[in-house]
C-alpha cells in the first residue's frame, strides 16, 4: 500500500510548490521572504510569501519514515556509505548527472541502476535513513559470520591502517589465506573494499601517512574557520551563564538565579540561527531545543514574542560545531543530526581559532546584558559594590523577550567587525541570493513536518507494553491504541517481549510519545491516572531520591506524586526564605510552558489522547521494587 510522504519544501527556480491549494512553479527568488511563481493551471504569475507555501504531499510506495532509535548500527553505517557515494551526484546539475553517474559507477563498483534507485529514494524524503536497505522477508541474520567479520576487521586494522600502506587487494589476499587455513569461505574483494570505505578519510590518512599529513590535509590554518564560505555551511553551538540575576514572576518578584543561554551561530554571516534560555542545567535537552529553534521557521515564534521585524532564518546547517560537548558523543542527538544530514564536529583541544566566533558573540551579547538592572557583570572585580540581587527586576519571560528583540531588531542590523562592517542579516542574505559579483546558493529548504523534526531531537527510552500500559520512571501511561501491543513478543526473538520507542520531554512528563511501528507515527500517551499533575523529570527523580533516603525500597506513582506534593508545599513555604526554593519554583513555571514546544508543531497525522476513558484506573496498582525499574538508556 502506498503512503503519503511530506516532501521538504525546495525553494529553487523551476521547483513546484503549493500555495492556497494551487500548484505554482517558482520563477525567481525575490528576497528571503518572497518568491515569484507562475500558476501551473492559469499561467498567471504572483508574489508568494515563503511562510504561506505549504508542504507538498506525494504518493510514494517506498516511503519508510524510519524511526532513528530503532535503526541498527550496521544499517546506519551502510546508509551513510550510500549517501557518501551519491552525494556528488546530488550536488551536481541535471546536465552533469548522466556522465557523473557513469563515472561513479565505475569507481564505486555500484551499478548505474542501483545509483539511480538510491538517488530516487533520497530525493523523495531528503533523509539519510531513506537509503537504509529494506528488510528482506527471507532475512535470517547477518550475511557474514561473526568469525569472518572479526578476521576482516583484524586485517584492516593490522595490514591496511599501517604505514606499510597495503592496497585493499593485498589485504584481501591476507584474509583469503587465513580463511583457507580455517576452512572458511573467504569474502569477496568488494566486501573488503566496502569495509575500508566505511573508515573516514582522515583516519586512513592518519594511520597510513602519519599525524603531520593528516593535520596538513584536514586541519585549518590559523585565523580561518574551514568550510564557512556560505550561510549554513558551518554553525557553532555553545552554552554560557547569562550575567544577570532574574526574579520570580509572581507578586513577590524576589531574586532567583542566573539563567543559561544556549546559542547557535552561523559562522559565515554571524547571524544568530537560534537560541534557548532556561534555568535547567545545560546539556542534550537545551542543545536539542536550540537546534530546533535554529532550523525551523520563526513566524509563530515572532508572533509569540510580539515582534514584527522579519527573522527570515531557517534551514539545516551542513556542519554543527561544538566545544567538545559531551551531548553529541554517541548519543541520540548525534544520530538525529546525522539523520538530517548535519555533521556534528567537536573543537580540537589547543585550536582556539575554532571557537572564537561564538565566544566573541557571547562577549558582545553579555556586554549588552551588563546594561540591565540586576547584572552581575563578567567578574567580581567589575561588579564592585553593585547589588545585583537588590537591583534585579527582570523575570525570565521578560529577559527572553528582551533578548529576542535585541537579536532580531538590533544585532542583526548593526555593522559587524567580523564581516568587515557588513551587518549579519545583510551578509546572510547576500550569501543566499547573491549579488553582481557572485551567485548565491539559494534559499534553504523549509522543514515540512515540524512535529516529527522536534521529536527527533527529544530523548527516548525503550519499553514493553504491559496490561497496565507503559511504565516509565515508575509512572504508568496508557491509551487505548496500546491495547494491540500488550505483551507482544519480539519478532526476532520469541522468548523476549517486544520493546517500543517512547520519547518524552523532560520538562513535562504528563505524556510520552509512543512510536507506532505499523503506522510509523507517534501517539501521545498520557498518564494512566490523568488526575496526576504535570511534573518534570527532575521533580520525579528528586522525589524518588527522597523516598529512598527515607528507607523506601519499593516505589509506585502514588508515593512519587505524594512526595512531589510535599516538596511543592515546602517550596511554597520557603520561597521567601531561600534562593534555592525560589529557583525551583521558577523552574516549575518554565516547565509548565514546555507543552507548547512540541504540540504547536503537531501534525494532523498524529493520534492525540484527548478523551481518555476513566476506565484506565481499573488496573491494579502493583508495587514495583526500585532496583527492577529499567533506567535511562
């Protein structure tokens, strides 16, 4: 059965778009917010705002909509290998493709028909996971035995990745010799070549030609950030505490703490692609929220901030550069980036030129924050006798709006020293649209399915579905759509129950997002007991820790929510006395607003649990030992 695929919106001359139900062909890009297009039916031309262009759903029988969390490592590596092979073709003009496909077919030992099939699959969805090999119905395991894989890996490591620099053919001959001695069927030469192709060029150069050769070929020269030659080529992301004390947003308006800023900067133009300000510790969540803000269109966000100045910045960056941030190392965040063809890279130690752009931006932004009441300045010496807490008056929401106005209406339009005096938004526009001296790269694609995109950057856990629903952090979640999955067995292992992907927003644990494997979509699943209040993951874990300190060895959700209620009562009593209590109360208010982050982008194809039957509570409440609860992955 064919499926409808929401294709990315390509804003290039000649491409077909949809506007108010009609199809148009783009004839020109007028500016960052407007295109000129011709109605395919009537032939009339008109100016069309980019924000009003809607996704174009097409019927595609091969659409897979893979969930990143269930993709096996081998499949992911193979999909990336295929993408590397066809990437030069994707970036070429239509006129060059035929000859380029013939050439790449010879050098990669992949047939032209296969290349055309990979190109068609990728262009249908613009996702690397679309290149994953469909599961064969007769699949019985790995193509090569574990012993043979170990032999191949050993000889690549000991014979190819050395300064002896043996060719793949010579490595294959060594593998054949060992296989002959062990009475094993030797692999094909192409199999060995494919394994070698999975290695990065930098690793091969380092192991075969030495550190100096790798540094000279792949490391930048001082004073220049490599690859940042056009907008969205390279973005930097980092965190910093903001130099200001904020106050609570209730009638007391008492001082709380310094918020954290996570910011994503376009290195080429110095445009702020997106940011996130919050009170929670910086990490994968704040990074994911910042990236979502950076990549997705800003129109609804501007309306919420009450800003009328355009912020025509959207689209996926080619490389996202971080300061050795651990949140990108082997995590779901790294997988989500690679799925969307974003290459996460880390700043090498002792190479300061990699981080100068965003660090200079932080200094610029904080110098403006130093003009606000309640500033802490950059250090104790600069602060002097200034009473930061006594002078503080900015709430978190007020600070967020002030920073939005500063970035959108002031910073982007001021001459920038790093751009030789050109304002960031002007250089950004010039890089996309071009001028008399050089052509632009064109407008970036707009994400069509914002709901799915945001969930890709949210954390997840794997859980089974029991009679009571799904258990996460000792709390039960249930929706009638889960019934068919209760106690189902793993199709690959009949002795084990099947596990499912459950994503969640740590700021609002009142619902989880259950990935339905048949429809390949997410279902919002609420608490089984919908009378429980919305709480954060940090509140749940703090309550569990407190209960364990009191001697509880078995926990259930009644104990947890009872503990949270007691904690909230203490906070309410102590908020006028301690800064920590005031900070926790402020965090709770920001967590309460977290529901808008994903639900505002929810696609119509997603099942929402709205009218949950009260019969959910008919299930008995089992007491579960804490040690038996599966913790975070």
